[in-house]
C-alpha cells in the first residue's frame, strides 16, 4: 500500500532523481532552453524572457510551468483518491508518470534531430514532460523522504554541508547518518544531468532519451510492490 522504507526507499528515490537530471538535460539542451522539472529556474527564465534579456523563450517556459501545475493537480487528485480507497498509490503514480513520458517521446519522435522538430512537437513534448514532473513532485511530497525530493537539490546541498563536520550543526543532522543520504541525492542529480548531456552529445534523439527515462520509471514502479512487501515482512 505504501512506498518501501529505509535503504530501499533511498535507492528508489535516487533512481528517480537521476531520471530528473536526464529529463532536464534533454529539455534544456534540445527543446529550447527550458526546464521541465526545475521550475524555479523556469520562473527566473520567464522573468528574464519578459524583460527581453538573454534571448530566453517565453512561450516554452509558460507551457512548461502551466503543464507542471496541471500535473501537480492531477497527481494530488489521483494519489489522494487512491490512498483513500487503500489502493497502492505510489507505484500507480510512477506508472502514470512513465506513460506521460512515453507520450512526450512520441510527440518528439522524428526523422531528424530535435532542432528539426516543429514548434508544436516541441511544445507537446515540453508539456507532457512537465506534467510528468508535476505529478512526480506530488509523489515525492507524499512520500516525505528527508532530503530526497527527486527534483530540487539546493536544500539537500545546504543540509549536506551544514550537517557535516564542516558545518557541525546538530540541528541540521550533524552526528547522524544523514550525510550519505544527502550525498546520494545530490550525486544522483549530477549523474542524471551528466548522463542526459552525454547521450545528447552522442547524437541520441531527444525522443529516445525521454523514452529511456520512461522505461526507468516504469521499471522502478514494477519493483516497488516487492520492496514494499519486503518492508512489511521485515516489520
């Protein structure tokens, strides 16, 4: 019924964080300098674009922001509804996310590189990817795993250094076992961005990169029931 816990949950959330990095690399590098997960960056890009500075897109950013919010609303409705009926909301949410990403891959499918996609194709891909990430944010919030938001790392990085030997702040985790979890979270995002950029640099089509992300999320969802069952058995 619920997500796994302990090390299993850390692994699951780290995998999802890697996917986030891959998707933002694909969207930013090939779909017109827009993020589909890191909406804080999009808010700033929108401000810069409206001011006419930096040559940053306005329409694509608005599409991403709007679709992200729509995905968050849908995620809240679907996941809370399933939870009320005592249904396994966590793996279902991941499967819906994967389906949205498959749709984004289909929308961006073409015979040439991403720069040859039509505007409609780009906007459709951006919207579906951002909707998937909006739903993901709801999923991560409902899980409530400390330092494992899967889409933003500023807080995790701050907590990492503040609760380490360097910061020494016991209120922020110094003297606990939080450092490995936080390091995993930050490292997973970096790894995802690196992997996504590497794939794009090899000439991999955007659609294939997004499809790889979708398959990863779906595979994670299929593993969750077994991990959660193991949690129950241990309990």
